[in-house]
């Protein structure tokens, strides 16, 4: 179990480093390094400034850990690393697509209601410990991630006026999202083994929070 968590953390850290490296590659001497740095930090902090984003991203990690197929069969031994990472990586990828759509001026309807629905649905999936086929699970989290990413892109900081700063901002919130997924996976692996009822209760709480946003 500990080796699995360590491997997952390493993969998430590698993904975050690659994302940040891509953004940093555009920060050549012709651009203001301070502006790029400010945009990077703004992106890294953004997922933590709203409970809706934070809960959704952590819940995706928890759900992945709770429902990952073990190497010896479901519930037998360490979970499959591929199952642990499939949904979080789909979320990050589609979140970046959503941000790009927003930056390109494409309009997505009902962004805030869909973010609320994402909390309701993912919370229920955690509460029920529902196992979906791999493609369906990726489609569910990826579809919701599109709206989360669009919201991130719509709140581009004033510092991100040049492409290097925009990419730094996107790299920042992608890295923060990976970190939240990693925390969720770690919590889910622990709860899967020791206190599954707490995970169900937490999932129900996330779902209720999403329902509250819908009716607010």
C-alpha cells in the first residue's frame, strides 16, 4: 500500500513538473519574469480559493482510490496504479481544454450550475462507492472538468497578458489540481482500508454542498 501511494505521488509530481516546465519554457529573457512568476502563483492558488473547485478535485481523487481495481481483484491487495490515475489525469486534461476554450472566447452555457452539478454527482459516486467502466468514469469527470477549467480561464489574472504568463497561470492551476487529486487519492486509500463509512459520509456532504449551490 505504501509503495503504491509513493508511486502515485511520484507520477503526480512528475506530471506537475512537466506542466510547469512547459509554461516556463516560454518565459525567455524578452518577457518579464516577475509577471510570469505572479501568474504562476495565481494559478497555483486559484483552486484553493473556492470550495467548489477544491472539493470536486479532492473528491475525484477519493473516488478513484475507493473504486480502483486491486491487482488481486477488487478489495484484494494494492490497487492498480492505472485505475488510481486514470480519472485524475482525465480531469486535468479536460480542465486545460476548458481553460483554453475560455481564453479563445468560446462560450460554454451554465458554467456555474454545471460546477454545482459536478459536486452533486461526484459526491454521490463517492458516497455510493460506485464503480463505473473506465471510459464512463473518465467521461464523467472529464465532462465536469471542462466547466471547472473554463471557470479558471475566465478568471485570468491581470498579470497574464502575454502568452508566457497565460501558460504559467494554466500550469499553476494544473499543478495545484494534481496536488489536490493526490491528497484525495491518499485519503481514499486510507479510508478504503480502514474507514469506508467516513468516505461515504464525506461524499454525501460534498453532494449536499453541490445541491445547496444549485438551489442558492
